């Protein structure tokens, strides 16, 4: 039965992968619109200091969260044989780790407050820490949904929990004058809703199990994954540590908003691909040719989507910040532009992380993440001499360096030349340059004739999208083999579904 299931699963893998990617990309627009709307609303209801306090607290809470599940969820996705005992052991480990971390953070909160020189951080840390036991309750269900390739379900849960947690709870409390506690309540609400929904859709045995054999099986992979995650988190938060230490909460709030805006495409596109490619690549890790095809195809797709988006973000940064955050956030414009220059590099190495996890190379990944963390911290310290913009520049250098190191690691795992890795991204880079130049000229002209900010944003965005579409239709070969294939698929869909429907109804 198991062999037959595995055989059929591999045969249907291409179809499953295509559906998963299509569903994930289709949901990106919904998630991005929801987060932008919530972020824009909260940025007008709350002050930079409120966001700075939560950002300061989340540095330590987020770091502790890496140990909250001990890598149980990815270990469940990775393992080739999943039994009820392994599931029960994973659930037990997740709960124990969550409870212990909440107690630890409660005790250490005053130390975190002293680090930032702000006692207001202490109660925020203690309040947000309650998410760990809640997350532990849903960790195994989250992993089971990924393992079963239920990509649409995972995405729906993420969207709904965010909209209800932040879009409802946080905005309502923010409008009531709750300040930073609106953000705290939104964070706890989102995690609670996600846990409940995941378990309802992927129930599993919840009876605790103490078993050294099962614990060892999970922790061998889980500890390697966790160590890589810890170092990755240090890289992602190292600049926050420097800014929070050197500058005031308002500056940290400005920098964190700039970084969050840059991370929107990374979060939704990069994480969407990781959610699909990690479980799929885990299934085919014994088939080198199929693994290469999936990885290089995903890398090409990322470059085609992210390069034009990054170019538009750099060009339209003043309008994006003013409309989404408000005029009081103008100090975030230049840091946002600097960080947006590294959008492709930041997104592409997330796929290298997916490949390393799928191949079990979690300890090699840890070494790379350690180097990245060191570079981020060093770059931030050096760049702090020139304020938040300098920190962003230091982080950009670290991001590009990590991109190159991750590329070397990936081609080593796949056994392909480095030129093949870079070649699949040339189509996206060309498209990004063309879109960026058109957007820049269009924005310059519209601002010269004195149009309003909203009009400039809409018109330039439309021009960018139109330019990308025109290039795809007129010169699809410029987008590379993957881009040309995607254009052909879209044309076939339009011809068969749209024109065919019109002909049938004529």
C-alpha cells in the first residue's frame, strides 16, 4: 500500500506542484492587500513609539520562539515514515517547550527592558510570551497540513487568522486608544485562531507520549533545523538590536516599518514557494534530475516576480510610504529604498534554505546562517554612523553576500555549475531593469506636472504592470525558458478558456 501510494504520488507530483504554486501565487494578492490595508490603518492609529516597543519586544520573543517547537514541525514534514507515536511525541515536545519558554521569558523580561533602557518593554514581552503554549498546541497540525500538500488550506488559515487577529482585534483596540496593546492583542489573537483552525482541519492524537526513541528521531533533524533558524533569526534581527541600542524607539519604529515593507514580497512570495517546494522537494530528494528541475524552476519564477516588484518599490518608495503609513513616516523612505535594492537576493536565498531542509543539510545551513548573522551585525554597527540609512546599507551588503554563499551551497547540493543558477535569473533581472526604467521616467514626468500622490502611484504602477505584460507578449524569449513557458501557458489558458467560451456561446 505504501509503495503504491509513493509511486502514484511521484507520478502526480508535477501536477500537484503546479496546482500548489498557482494557488499560492493567486493567494499572494489577497494576503498582500489584507496586510497593506491593516498596516496602513494601524500606522495611522498608533505612533512610531508603539511599533518600536513591539519591535523591541519581538526581538527576544521571536528568538525564543525558535526553540518553542524544537524543530518538531519541519521534522514531521521531512521524516519518511510518520507513525502515531511520532505524532504524539512531537505534540508532547511542542507543548513542553512552549510552557518552559513562557516561564523563561517572564523571568528574563526585566533584563530585556534594561538592554533597551525602557521599562515599557517588560510587560509587552511578558504578554506576548503566552503565544508559545498556544503555538505548541497547533505545531503538529500545521506540519501535517504541509506534509499532505494542503497548500490552499494552509494559505486560507494564514489569511483568515491575520485578518481576524490584526484586521479586527488590533484595529478595534487601536481605535479605542489601546496603543501598543492593540498590537499585542492582535499577535496573540492571530496565533490562537491559527492554532484552532489547524487542529480542526488536521486533527491528531493528543495523548502525551514519553519515548526516547521517538524524541531522538525528531530532535536529530529538529535541532539542526533549529540551530539554523536561530542563526537566521540573529541575521534578521541583528540590525534591530543595533538600532534599538544606539537610537531611540521612534527611530527603531521607522526602521522596522521600512524593513517590514521590504519584506512583504519576501514573506508572501518566498514563504509561498517554501511552503510548496520544501515538502515537494523532500519527497523527490532521491531523484536528482527532478530535484534540479524543481529548484531551478522555482528560482526562475522568483526572479520574474521579484525583480520588477523590487524596481517598482525603489522608484515609488516616497508614494508607498506616504500613502500606506502616513506623512509622519517619511524618515522610512530612504532606508526602504536601500533595503528594496536587495529584494531579489533576500528572496532567492530563502529557496536555498528550502533545498537544504529538503536534503537534510540543516547543519551546513547553520554555518551559513552564522556567517550571515555576523555580517548583518557588523554591517549595522558600521552603518549606524550614518543613521538608519547607513544601517540599511550595511544590511544590504550582508544580504548580497549571503545570496552568493547560498548559491554556492545550493549548486553543491544539486551538482550543477554556478552559471546554471545565475542563468535562470537573467530573465527576471532584464524584466526588472526595463520596468524600473519605464517607472522612473513616468514618475518623474507625473511629479513634474504636479499630480497628486495617489494618482502618481496608480499610474506608475499601471505603467509598470503594462510594461511587464508587453515584454512578455512581444519578446517572451527575453524572460528565459521558464518565463517563455509561463507565457505560453497563459496564452493557452486564455485561448482555451476565454476565447473558447466565447465561441461556444456565440
